[in-house]
C-alpha cells in the first residue's frame, strides 16, 4: 500500500518532526480547541512563523489526548480569507504540548496577510501578520511598539488592549512574558498553583497568561519579535545559578530545560530556537529593509552570576573582574560582527536590562543594580567600546525589565558628561507588573541629579510606540493611568525624537 492510499484509508498523515516519523489522525473535537488564540512572529521578507496551540482544557495540562492531530492552515491577502495564497497541513504533537510553528515562505515582501487554522470542524480566530521589506530595499518608514513585564496577578492587560488598536507593523517583546511565583490572594488576579518548576507547571502558567483576551488580541493583530528575561525561568537567574543560589547547577538546568521548552511551545519562534535541553538559541538579527536592523539579545542564558550579593548594592571588588559578562563571549563576538557588517540606517539592540549605569545613592556613595549592565562594568565597557570603535549608524537600545520609563544617553564615559554620546537608550515600563505605578518616586529627583545622562523618568504602566523614518526616530511613551481595575484609557505621557546622525534623544 503506497503513502497516498494509506492516508486515504486511515485518515492519518505521516510527518517528520525532529527526525522522527509520527502518525497523526484527523481530529474530531467536542469543542473549539483554539482557546489560546493565534500568533505570528520572526517576520522575513518572504515569510513568517504562524503559531497556535490546541488546548481543550488549557489550565489543566491542555486537556488533549496524548496523540498527534493534523491541522490545516491558510494565509490570505484579505481579512475575509477569500484570497488565499497558501494553505497546508501541520501536526500538533503531545511532545510539544500540541503547539504548532508553521514557517511560511514564498510570500510577497512588505505587505499584510491574514491567517487561520482549522481542525476537527473547528476554526481559530483570524490573525493578521506582516512581512518585512527586502534586506536592502529602500524603506521609508517603520512603525512598531515595544513592551515587557506582564505580571498576571498585579494588573490587567489594559495596555495590551490599546496596543492591539495601534497602527504599527511589529511588536517587540523584551521579556517577563510570564512570572514564575505561586498564587497570592491579595492581588488583582491569581496565579494557579505554587511556584512553577515542572514542564506541566510552565505550560499551565503560559496557558493562564495566554487566556487573556487583550493579550490574544495583540498577538492576533501584528507579528511579534520576542526574547525572554528572567521570570520565564526564575527571578534574577544567571546562567546556571538560581535567584538565591540555593539549588545545584543540575537542578537549575533541569528547571531551565522545562522553562525553555514551554517558552518555545508558546511563542511564534522559528525551528532555530527549538531548545536542546537547557540551551536555546534566542539571539538573532532581523532586518526591516534598509531602514532598520534589530539585534535581539539574550542577557540571561550566558551571564556571570550577579556580584556583591545581587540587587541594589554598593560597589565591591567582584564587580570589576574583567571576564564577567552578560552576553557571553560568543554572543559578544556575534554582535560585533553584526554591527560591523550592518548597512542599516538604524541599528537597534533589543535587550532586557538597563545599559546606563544608574547610581542609586545620593552623594559620594555609589549603589548600582547588580542585575543590570551597571553591575557588570567590564561587560558594559566592552559594549561601549564596540559602539565607539565600530560606529554603527544610529544605534538605539530598547530595554525592559525595570517597570518604569527612562530615556538615557549612552556615553563614551558615563562619569564625564562632555564625553561623546554614542547611542540612545529607550527603556519601556511594564505592561502590568508592579500594579498601577505612579508618575514619580520619592528618589526621582536624586536619581536625575546624580545621573545627568538620564533624560527622563516615569513610573506609570504602558508601552512605547516608535515611528522610524530616514531622518528621525520618534518614541511615544504611551501610559495607562491604572491597571488594577478595568476601563483605563491610554495617553501619550511624553515623546522624544532622535535625529539621524545625532545620538541622544530630544523632547519632541
């Protein structure tokens, strides 16, 4: 019996996944299994990744039988899905939580597409995605937003609901997509279960977050470019060291294996990011025509342990050890090569923790966050020296993690304000982490006076919307006044511009 006859008689499809053949049957579901929505990501000029996950009972392991199911996908030029340009089948396997990652190619560059999935007589919502311009094609404009830190318990995803309505081509997410801590009864919403450790724990936590309608809407509206930070595994973890260094390297790596696997299963990532045990390839470059090239960084997987006892601490000798790193030597060399070869007009470092070394003590004392670049002065010096020596065109750093808005000048020498400004750092606040937030903290005036390279600070929630052209980069800091109750509107709290050929942000 040949393959065609076998499929016709059994209703099954033979597929190859990870080098192993598996048998998948055509499904029949009692209810719609597309409960976690759809997403797209890692766009290219000729294609994009399409994602969904089957989950009949999403918060309890997914509720799917432990077998593989065949799904149909289609992508069209119109939102009514009448002008279909491609369709195909894919297989949702239990080994990957019944998630699928379809890497579509053969599409037209720089245009919108719409897509959906079918299976067992059920249909997903329709998502929208966008391909990038050709690598060096003349490109006049890019509109995107960047965001991070969406603690489910500490606030509603009101900002994401507004983001879904923005006129942008892309969303860049800088990490802390989930939080790993156990449930608490005194917050806006509640995590299910205790602090997560196992693969099933991480899968259920992602399902909880992705069940939120506003998050689903933002994923369905645009392609996303993602990287992770610490809470996707363990707060402030560093390489193979846990937050409190209270478990062995093997135990942390086992947890990291579960965490990275679940992260891949729930994000629109390409096969190149498929984890191998506790290792996952996340740093990568994505271009938007001749206008911009994004260098997506990973400052967790390869970093040295935090010094001086972690968190905000006075300086100590351990800080200054020359080989301490956030990115690891391989990633540092990769970034140098990429910046050297880049011909883009704007070179964008999309990464997690603040680069500018903010001194948090007033007067002659010095206190730094040991989790940020300021706690790794040798690594910071290497990054600054690369920007100074390579001189990529118009470098801009996008940062998350800190649950507040900042605009910083990246100086050749942060202790000398007359030294050259090499780049601009735009730090985006959290989407919900930390609750409502407020305009400023008691220490704001001291921080600004102590760190003159800081141009602006704000402690409210939201995201940053960027409009990039050949001549100018405009960053609108979009904030929601509250996230602990529904109904907040959205406003632009402050706007900054960076001019072509002139590093440093100016108030718009």
